[in-house]
């Protein structure tokens, strides 16, 4: 892959360390720790409430992106959200 070779040849010296840190963060925190918390939470609240929280995840994502990132919801997003 010539693009990969070009990238590696021009990469800054800290790139391998940064990639390793990102991979560890993704593997340990995002995939392992978050899954443990999710399972523990589902056991604590019961299956019915856990399903409501799980099913409303896109709504929470939209609200948090509005609050923290300033994103807006267009007409198509509003229609999709209303179908929830």
C-alpha cells in the first residue's frame, strides 16, 4: 500500500506512541471497562428499564451532541427522532 508507506515515511516521531496510546484507550477503556459498567448497570436496574435506556441511546447522543458540540437537528433528524 503506497499510501501507508508515504504516511509512515512522513509521520512525526511521536506517531507510534500516539497510536499505541489510542489503541490502549480504545481497547481497555472503551471496549472493556464500558462493557463491564453496562452489564453491571443492566443487572442493577432490571431488564425492562435497561431496555428503555438502551433503546433511547440515539436520543441521548443527539441531546449530548447538542449541548456539548453545538450540533443542530435538521428536519430529517427530527422526523427520525419522532419515529422513536
